C-alpha cells in the first residue's frame, strides 16, 4: 500500500523545482502538510468508505492520492534549508551548511522516534485488535493534527 504513495511521489519529484518556482517553497510545503493531514482522516475507515472499490483498493487509492504531498515533504525541507544556508552566508560571510543540515537531520530523527513512540502508545492505549481498533483512528487523527499544526508553525517562517 505504501508503495503506491511512493510510486506517485517518485513520478512527481522531478516536477518539484517547477512547482516551487511557481508557488514558492513555503506555500508548497504548507499546502502539502495540510493536504497530507486531511488525507490521514479517512485512513482508519478504509473498507467502510462509500467508494465503488473494495477495502484494499481504497487503501491504495488514498496512498496514491498522498503521493504528491509525499514528494513535497521529501524535497522541500532540504531546499528550504539550502535557502537558509545561503541567507546565513550573506549575513555572516561563512558557509555553515554542515550545522544546518546536521540539526535538520537530528530533528527528523527525533521526530521519527517520537512518532513511533506516539503510535505505539496510541495503539496500546486505544487498541489494535480486531474488536478494539481505536488505536488506528487515534493514529490517523494524530497524523492529521501534527501535520496541520506543522503547517501552522511553517507560516511563521519568513522565507519563500
């Protein structure tokens, strides 16, 4: 199922520079975070969605629809960090990309670890069994809240 989202993301990746020039990196990233968050909401209801395709097909469809957002989320953060490095060089006269990309890597890994921990806690607390599936709903809602909250935080970024 994840492969359908990654495949669509791979198709969209070559177009990211053109999309970023057209809309701006910041706007593109914010839109992708909101879109991804909205797509997370129906995820726990796969199989029960009022669509003319079966459960697995619904999952593939939702992940494929997430593909463009995944492409943006894979590409724009690095492009924005590169812009920050360039702006920092203009202000300081020094190239300090190692520290910027290092901090970004640290934050990404911390986010991944916290996300895994949060998912485990939600699944454990709300359930991940056939007769108790609240954990899946809670995880999807957490993705929606975190993704849209990240978009709100990104609005404070002063760059393009």
